[in-house]
C-alpha cells in the first residue's frame, strides 16, 4: 500500500530503511545530507553511529554486515564525504560484503557546474560498487532503495551506492513499501535455486573413486549463510575428506578439528599446501582461486579433477580451469549432496583415504607453525596463541588490520563458527580492523570483539577510537607492536636485500597515554612476563582498550610461498633460502 | 596529398586476426549503462575494436549494444560472464556461438580525386561492390557501402590500390542478429 500522504525524500529514505529492518547506520553529516540528518533527529528506531572520518563508517558497516549477516548501511555527504568511502566500497566489493551507501549530492540544478563539494559520485564509484544510482526523481526513491538492498544481499553480495541530490531529499512524494515493489528478475542476479543433479552425482562418484581428495572452502560458503557451514560439516564427516580454507573461509569449519588442515596459500600451512599440490580431487566450495591461494598458476594442483561451487558465474574458469561447476547457492547444493548420500544409503569406505591421511599426518609432523618463544621478548605468534587460549571460551569476534599480524591471526587463532572472523582479504586495506570492530560490536552487544592490529595499520584510522568511546563500545585493540610495517619489512628482507626502505615507523605515539587521552584504557606488555596480565586486563575491562604488545621486531611470517612460486616451493623458516631466480621473478609480482 | 594507406591503418590489422568476436548485449536504457560497459572493458584490460549502441525497444526501454572485441575463447567467456553480472544487462551473447547469425556494417566513404583515370578506377570498384552513390561532384564522390566488415575491408583495400586519391571514411562497426 502506498500511503496517500506525500512525505519528503529524506523521510522516504528513513521509511525505506525501517522497512528494510535496518537498526544501525554509520555516518558523518555534511551540507548535502542535512535534510536526512534532520529527519534522523527525533526518531528512535534507527541508531546512528557518528564516526570520525567516512572511511570509518564504511569499514564499520562492513564489520556490522560480516558479523551479523545483514546489510551494512552508511550515510555520507557529497564530495570528500563520498570520496573517503571509495576504499571501503572497493574492499566490500572484493570481499563480497553487502552494503548500502547513501550519499548526498549537490542540488540537481548545480550538477555539472563544479559546485562546492560536488564530485561525479556515480562515475567515481562505478567500478567499486556492485551497482550505483543517481536518483533525480523523488518518486523513484523508494523503489530505488528497495532494489539497492535486494541487489546488495542477493547472489554474490556487494556494495551498492545511492547518490541523492539535496533537492530530491526535500521534494515530496508517496512512500512505496518494500512489499509493494516487484523487482525485475534480470536486475537481481540471485543465482540459481535449481539443484544441478548431474554435478552432484558426478561429484559423489568422484569422491568414491578418488584416493586423494580435498575440500577447498572460501568466503562464498560464509556468504551462503550459517546453514552452509553445518551442511559442510556433515559432508566432511560423511566422507572423511580433509578440508582447507582460504583466509575468508576460516570459521566455516571448526579450526581445531582433526580434518581441518588450516588455511592454504601464501602463508598457509605446509600440510594444506602440499595436499592441494598433490590431491587428485579438489572440491572448491565458494573460493575464487585468488593469486594469494594459487601461487604459480601452472603448478597449482596440477593433477586434480576440479569441482567448483560458486554463485558467481564469472568466478568459474577465470583463473583456473575447472572440470565441473555449479552456480547454485552453496547451502542448497551441499544440502542436496547430503540428502543424495543419505537417501541412497551411499556408504563411503572411511579407510579408502588412509594412505592420503598418512601423507597428511607426515606433513603435519613438520609442525610448520612452530616458533621458539624465549624467556623475554614476546613472539607475535605467542601473543596470538595466548590471546586465543584466554578468549576461546567466550563468543569472540576477531577483526584484523593488514600485514604480518593478520596472517599470524589467521594461523594461530582458531575459529569454530562462521562470521567471527573479519578481515580485509581481497583489497588488503590497512585501517580496516578498528572500525570493523566498532561495527561488529554494534551488531553484537555483549560479545568480546578484538582487533588484532599492527601499530602501522592502527594509525591509519586511529581517530575511530573516539567513536568507540562515545558509544561505549568495549572493543579491544590488540597491537602487535614491532615498530615496522612488518610485512613490507619481511618482503624487503627476503626479496630486496634487507634494504628497509621507509618501513620503519619512527615517532610512534605512546599507545597507553594515547588511549587515556581518548578516555579509553591503555595496557602494555613489554615482555613475556607481562603478556597474560595485559590480555586478562584487556578482556576484563568493560571499556575500549588499546593493548600495546611489544613483540620481536624482526620476526617473519612463515610458512611462505613467495610470489611466483609453487605450493611445493614453500619456505618454512628463515633458514630456508629462496632460489635466486625465483627471487627475481617474485620481485615483480605483488 | 597524403598516401591513402595511412587513412585506415589500425582496424585492418585487427580485423585480420582470427580471435575476433562480436558480442550482442541487451541492456536497460538507463543513464551510465554505456559507461558501465566501457569501464568493464578498460578496467579489466579487454579490447573494444568497435562499438554500436542504439535503443531498439522504446516500450520496454531496451538498447542493444554490439561490441567487437579480440581475445581468446577463455577471455571472451569471461567478458560475457562479467557483462551478465551488470545489473542493467539482460543478456550478453557471442554471435559466433549462435547456430545462425547475420552481421552487417555500414560505411560512408568520401573520395577526392584529380583525374579521369582515377575516376574510372573508382567507378569500377564502386560498381563491383555495388555501393550506393550518396553524392557526386567534379572531384569528389561519396559512397555508402554495407555488408560484412570483411566485404567493406576488401572494398577499402581495393580503393587503396589507386594512387593519388584521398579517402575519408566513417564506419558504424558491425551489428548483428541471431536467427
């Protein structure tokens, strides 16, 4: 029912958000969104979180979305307001996170005149959104917003931007409810709901025949919803097949389980990478053969039959040619496989992979994540291990920044549920973690939310600590402080002759005092004896905390597959030397 | 007078490659749609050799975009998958994948010449290729030729053998339909 009463564009926006069951938005006011902020004033269904810079709003919305499974919403003004969110929109596009970004635009009659705070928002954001709109007619506003939400969350999720000129926010029209809008099917690319029977039967046949199968699970499994994880666990149990996950797949399968080989790829485990290299059957569930996973393409899992589940048709055969694929939603496909197996009483010989498991156990025996913790200096790996051990009884959400600490977090923190691990994988956005923690804490009040950070990344969006304090969000920033851009330093050591060009972060603030100046809590651990106390204090305080953990400055992240190398050319420690010819090839790659 | 071979040097080489594909894309005719498609090609490093965009269904507000591109089969498949992800795109088809498809292009050629020998040679080719004379003056003639891009290329190649004439042209790029 469209109401007979005409309301302003700004009020239509709020009605549409309410209709979409949005309870939280992240934003920053400015000239071109003042009518919307005026409408926000005095309403009580929508909580607005005022960030300190728009980059914070977009990462917070990402954190909110990833940790809740809902669409994250942000509101920014024209010009610099929206150019500040370009990084975050790109981040969300790369990592398939559903967002709706509402941006103000200069009044219609000023568009194209280089007006104050004008920019070509739809032009700038076209390549970094799933879709975007410039709404010039207020009567189209309700439908546009509803379609934007539908596009953001359907199929492979992603960010959608709606640019709304100020005069459209003032103009009046009827509000059209979500239930009244019919979407055109070609515009909502929701993926197939039809089960691909042939794919399923062929897959089960291959599982029965194979000697060395492996599951390779990515973020698509997460985006399909928590039921996908449950079906996956069932299938792994039925078949006894080892499973490795991508960075974003962490949490889709319990990390402590014996069938989990941990993460694969550039900093993946020895057992996961060798298993991928030598498997005869690869079952890819929602992963996209990213270069960080595959290493050198021509040497990537050369002898396997490949099955690929991906809702996004453009992911099929993009980087790696697969033998069979399905674009049906992963939950539906996995459920159908489990049903097919049980209803046909298909029995798998649980011993048929015993040789394969023996090889895997042998690789595991290398203990590739081993590190030596001395009596004094804290090893970053140890800091994360202790953080895990002291927090794993709680429902903990971990966000990260980007760099060594991120990889160590992926290696040493074990997740047993989906949506607890929030990290910037595709784009690798330093500064993602703290605002993402704010978003996750908004979505999950009462949960423990920890941003595992490096000091350099943390400085990129440090202003958002004020947001956490203002909204009493007791997020924990756990800084592995090595005074370097650690991953840059590591690459310089391994590939550029230890010439540490501009990777030392001089003139760091005193993070404890900094926390106090923001009315947050600062804790510090300078050596091993102080580590547990610092972690325990950080967890027990019901306020935002910055924990400054001084770690070994020269520690490197291993295992490592250097760029351009194959999975079986992994470096396990600093004593492994990279082949000089690979070094030269690797240098030119990222 | 400039050498006529310099008038259309680039597309000819491209046409001669075997990896040419013509894609037919049906889209909602809405602001920014062309920029979306062109941006997809430039952002992902694909080539556009020719491009044609026109509204074809006013009632349903649909446009047909025909894109001639170069690339291996794997790349073309990826281009189509990427095109079909765009919200306003209804369908993207590689005409070569259809059982039967028809392709045509239109070209206007303006030829300036000095003497009767040139004139008779031009007339001869114009006759062979059944061009339509749009305009003829004393030292200038404008022809319209349509057909496959290949046929037009051949006509232009033949004109190119006449020395001393000046050729200026415009081409629509190929358009195509499946049957």
